[in-house]
C-alpha cells in the first residue's frame, strides 16, 4: 500500500492498495507519482500488503488504564458498494462493544504503559489486518473518529458528560453500552470526497435536508446549518449527515439504519448500500482464528 504523508495524507485519491502479487502495479503508481506529484507528495509510507480481515479495536483511556468495554469496528472507506472507487476517509462503519479479547490483548492493551507514561486521556483506535498467521497493526487514531463518534453515541447508554468528567479526572467508570451491534452510514453530496468549491455551489450549496417522516432518531449532523427552521447544507465538503442504527444482530442493525437513511431526502445525495455486508465472512474468520475470545 502507498499512503502519502504530511499534508498530502488528506488527498485520499493518492492512496493506493496494490493488487498484483509481484508488486508491479505499485511500482508503476510510484513512477507516476514521481513524474506528476513529486512536489505535492514530499514523503509517503510504503506498507507491506497482508491478506486478511481489516478490523479495528478501540477503547477510552483515562491516563492510567483502559475503560472497558472495548470497541470493535469495521470501516468501509471506498466510495461505492463493493469497495470500489476512491478512498473517502469513511462511508460507514459496523461495530460492537465487548469485553477484553485476544484482539485487544495482542494489540492495543500492550500500549498501556506508553499511554500511561505520556498521560494520554481520550479515545484511541488501532486499525489492523488479521489473518491466520497473526495481527498486523496499520495505524493509530488518537482522537475521536468520524463517523465513529456518532456510532459510539448510538451504542453508549451512559451519560457522556459524566463519562468524560471521570475520564478527565483519571477515575474508573462503568461504561454502559448496548448489547448487539451498531451501524452508521454517511450520507453525502457532491463534491464529496473531493474539494471543489464550484461543484459544491452548483449542486449542493444550501440544499435543504428533508424528512419523509419527522423523526430524528439516529440522525447526526455533518456540515449543515439551521436556517429559518430548516437544515441546509453548509461548508464545502458535502459531508451532510450520519445515520446510525442498532440491533440484536448485525442484520437487524442494518435494517434499522437503512430505514432511517431512506427517510432522508437531499438533492443529489448518495451513500453506500452495503455497510456491514462483510460481517458474515469476517466474523467467521475472526472467531475461527480465536481473536474475538
């Protein structure tokens, strides 16, 4: 995988995951970047490809220890269903809260001494590739994730104010979460995931967010503003809304979140229709490899 560093890391279209075993496609892409993007991409990361399940494990840290339960999540970064198209940052996520397991113990938990020594307080997430041979860490996210924070709001039943107060004071806290699964879906408009002020003005600026039925259940705001009682699109990103849903099973969570998506009407809106579809395969593999126990 090629991933630009520095300011260029926000240029999602420049990230490339190799498809050929001998790496020739990666070599060709690097040659193109050298010719066309040398001034823009001053440095990059070259990551060895590992075949397996992409899974992330996250938890809150109070400066001394992790607060359980932990958060297992599966990001969907490509723009179109079937993981096709440019990287967007994220088009949706499926997740669940659980007690400590092998995935956590073999990765994030090992960071406890370093996090405590630095006085780290907050949420931290580690994205990995897991397969039968082992777990291969990819990158940390040491902040709230987007749309992950909306997904966590869907699954946490504790009061967030009380939780953050205890977290900031370095105190233990009994974080209460929903059983089952949660899913979030990003609803976007042009020019997302790209930056194009002219396209935003033409297709999306001040478009009104409408609801077929007046319900705000599972609705989380992106770049919108309130004008005379209506939500209208603001900014220039095209990142409009995040919809969340829960269920005892992943399938039930999917049905709920897409019912909520279908209640939204925005001109030119788009979203992925397959968030969580990988769960049947991924869960079998992760269980068989012993990482979720």
